[in-house]
């Protein structure tokens, strides 16, 4: 049972977009195409992706700006596509926060190979070692599905536990309600954002977190939520 990896493909040239999409889909990836930078950021906010293929020269919002905006909130692997001469050298692309880059014209086969390599790297470095998250009084033991607050086990539902671990894995990262619906409840259609609000409400009650003065789960107005570790030096 392998998980389908989701790829956001940002490319304004329709022929390249279709060709690359076909190759990636043939490899079993789930591909969302975006024809410009604004569409890319909108898609990125709505859905969580495992990897982004990003053209540098784009209408509306440039590839550089898309890359920076993504990097503000996410460590998702990014492969940048550049035409010869657009970037001085490899370093410039990587300084923007991209993980890898390909110079056009490239072979879709090569892109697929890079995608596969980056995904493999991303999934071996992140997931296994973070089995236990500790933030002050809060300890989350992911493998045994337990969360403790000041040594007391919290009685969390499966969804609340999933919500807590999703947020706490990346402190400071803002999750939109849509993203949380998808990650926590496992479906991605509209209308379930309020469900996340009620899960957050219940989780906060169990964490003794006051929404007006939270210790752990913060509301990001108009967007969603983020987790912050409690300030060091308390109690
Ligand atoms: Ca372009």
C-alpha cells in the first residue's frame, strides 16, 4: 500500500506542462498543474503537496517569489526549472530555497528521476526519528499514540491526536483549515472547515489552552492554525 505522492507543477508553457504531467502520472504521481505564480500559491494553500516543480519565469508572480512564499511556511522539496541564462549558476537557484534545478530544455525522464530521488531523500530524513515530540509540559509519543500534559495522559480522540501531531510536528508552520481537513480527516472537499474548528476547540479544552491566550495552538486569522512551543524559562 504505497501512498500517492502529490506534485504541484508550476509551468506557464502548456506543452511542457502537459508533457511533464503525462510522465509524472505514468509514474503514479498525482499532479496538479498551475499556469502561473498566483495559481500556484492558491493551490499550495489549499492542498498539501509532497513536492513542487517550479518554473522560474512565470506570469503574475515570479518563480522566485513563489519559492520564497512557499519557503516561509514549508520545507516541501522544490525543483526549479530554468531556461539557460536565467540563472547565473546553480547556487543562485539553491539560494532561493530550491532543492534542485533543471535547465531547459530537459528530458521529462530526467525530471522524473530527480523527483523520485528528492522524494526518497525527503522521506528518509524527516519521518523516522521524530517519534516523540516534547514541548515543555507537553509530550507526544507518536508511536504509542499517547499525549501527556504535565505527566497526565490526555484522553484524545483519534482525530484530535492526529490534529495535535500534525500541528506540533512543524512548530510555527501555518496550516490552513483545508489542509488540516485533508491531513486529519483524510478528505479534501469544501465545507468541512468548521469540523476542524470544533476539533481544535476540543483539543484546546483538553490541553487547557485558552484560545484568547494560547500556550500551544494559535489561531491565524483568516487562514487556520499553527502550533508554537511554550516559551522557554516558564515554571
Ligand atoms: Ca516560463
